């Protein structure tokens, strides 16, 4: 397993976006751009693919510890940090998808013949 694979799996498991990873790396004074970061997550046969070195992965892991646990002076609870993340999409749990779809159905339509199915 390569460093790129480890980096990808951590990114997916922790649901991190590129800007959050850049922020994590700045916690340990390691500066990297989003485009450089994107090169690590490409397929190996892509022309812009770049191999993730040990130094980058080490700095990311050290930054991740600070991001999740905090510092000695200002400790954090990792569970709360992960749960406090805002969801990526606005999802209203009170409205179900099925109810939203039923609102869009035109009830005045009559059933026609089925083209490729048996009519029951």
C-alpha cells in the first residue's frame, strides 16, 4: 500500500475536503496548494499524478492529531470535532424524498398502454 493510498483512505474515512486538508497541514507549518494536493489523489496513469512522499504524509498525520485532539494547552474531544462538521449538502430530515416526489405527480393523467411491459 502506497502513501497515496493511505492518504486517500484517510480523506474518505474522515470526510475531509481539500481545503480542510490544507488547513490541517498549516497546523504543522507545512504549506501546500490545492492543486498540488489534488495530484496525490489522481490515478497512477494520469499525467499529473504525483507520488506522496513520506514527509507530506508524516506532516498530515501530525497535523491531524492536532486537528482532532488539540494541543496540551487547549485539548479537544475527537468525537465532538468529527460530529461538529457541517454536512456537505443541506438535507431536511423532516421532508422525505418520497413525499417530495409525490407532490410533483400529476394526478389527472390517465394510464396509457405499456410499451415493453405486461399490463397487470
